[in-house]
C-alpha cells in the first residue's frame, strides 16, 4: 500500500501499479501473523492505508473488498469476542439494539 502513488505518468503505469497491488493483496493472508503476533499486527492497522488507490480513477471495489477481508480476519483473531454479530430486533437512532434472544 505504501507503494501507491498520488500521480502516475501514464495509464500503463497505473495498470502496473494496480496489478502489483492486487498481487500483494492476494499474498497478504499468507503473512497473517501467528497467535503470538496478532495483537502487534492489529495495532498497526490504519498506519498505512490504500488511500491513493482512489486517485487512479478506476473501480476499486474488488481490491478494497480483498483488503477489507484481510483486515476483518486479522481483527477477528485479535478480538474474537467482538467478531460475531448480534441479532437485533429493531434499531432506531433513539434506541439501543435489543438482543433478539
């Protein structure tokens, strides 16, 4: 992600950068830390983001989905107690979520 630039010299440069970024994203799960390093890895989330991806003017949905899944998986390992969704009967801005159980 830290290799994404604000400006590129040509459409070919953008295509190469996107292909390299996609490859790096696909390899990222292999680097998901072992149990003893999960906390440290989770603490680094947000230091570097794919912010400049939007500057390329392309459809980033699948790339962002891949990145988001990796971050979700990492955070679920770091905070397993928060990883499951609670079912809610209703929600409104003025009310709390009421457990459906």
